[in-house]
């Protein structure tokens, strides 16, 4: 859900179905306009958009780095040998692997619940990070949203069942109020993970990174 201004100037939360309806209408309009109108219809990013995109990508990358450090510390504490590089978790597997090994952190129930909440928040940005990193992104011409464009036909077929056609882009709709509202929470939870890593480093005698 996200905030929307009402006629009396107050804000209300929009339902997910309202956001999805807005997205469908916007993407249908872009598809009907055709590829020759993409750049004329969709304005370029603003400076603040570049900052937001950078925060999402780096926030999620920092989370992945910290969670991999957490897994390394768990393995070291358990006396495990270093895993074969071919068995290193993919990005999509890192959070599930941390969840699977939560009990090895020997936290109390409240701290474990807090960590699960942090992992949920971090995971909620996985799709946005991928879109910002791999799609050509433009502004929507009316809505406070970004449009991601991709001509990767393999992704288009795998993710949307889109049959290959010349100049037929896979398009995604990214409503910015939702991203902005959760971005501070993402960065806060990433900081929580980093502090946990620092604490564990001290407990098992691993020198802290400079």
C-alpha cells in the first residue's frame, strides 16, 4: 500500500489493487504507443531519481555483502571448511540460507524475530534492485513512477511469457512513493545486520575490517 493525496489535502493509503490498476493502465498505454514513442513519451530521469536508484542498488548490495559475512562467521564458528566456490550461494539463495541457519546464531527469541523482520525488509527490495540494475529506466510522463524497459528476450519470455518480436520491450512499472517510503527502513535494517556482523566478529575472534 502507498500514500495518495485526497481532495481535502489529507493522505490515505492506496491498496495494492489500486497500484496494480494504475500500473496496468500505464503499461498498456506505453505498449500501444509503440517503440517509436518510448523516448518521446517517457522523460529522462531526474537527479533525485539517480540518487534513489543508487541507494536501492547499494543498499541491497551492502545487505548481500553483510549477510555473506554473517554466513562466513557462522561457518567459521562451527569449524566448517571453506565451501567450494561452485557451491557459493547465489544472490537469491543468501537470505534463505541465513534463515536456515538462524538457530546457530544462538539469539533469544526477540532478537531472532527482529532479524527475521530485517530479512523480510531487505528481501522486499530484491526485485527493485534487479530492475534498477538491469533495465533502462525512464520517468512516467504523468505518474510519480519509473518505467523499466528491457529488450532481453530470454528474460521477457521467462518472466512474462512474452513471445519474441522485434522492438517489443519487456516493461515494468515502479511506483516511487512505495520505494521512497521503505528505503530508510531498508538502510536501517542493513545497518542492523552490519552491527550484528561486527558483534560476532568480536565474539569469535575475527579481526574487524578497516
